[in-house]
């Protein structure tokens, strides 16, 4: 899983991120409200950064971590969820700690 800053995403890819957020706005209310103020420290999670077609979610890492991960299922642990947790740990500890 790859974390790409939203500020670096342009054109059709940016539009697909915005469409993703709009589609999931009801479950990602705080994140969407935060992004309307600023996209700084916001990251898009892709399974493949080269194609940027398989979008897993969006997170904002500031004093609070806000997220939109509609594919995460609290009932079961999937390989993607495990990949997200380990990728996020590497990302977070490498960037902020």
C-alpha cells in the first residue's frame, strides 16, 4: 500500500479521489469537512501507485488522524487491512517519530 500526498495528485486522478470522498461522505464526515479547509497532510492510499486506479482510502494526519477507509471490515481481518496497518506503521513512524 502506498501513501501519496493529495497535494501531488492532479487531473483525472484528483477527480477520482474527490469522487471517492463524495461517494463515501456519509461515513467520512469529519475527514471531508477537514479537507474542505486544507489538503495539507492528507494522503491517498493506493494499492498500486503507478496505475492509481485501485484507491483504498484517504487519511489526514495532523493532531488527529482522520480517515476514510470504507473497505475496512471490523468483523474480519483481510489481507488488505493487514497491509494497511503495516504500511501505515512504516509511514507514520518513518515520517513523524
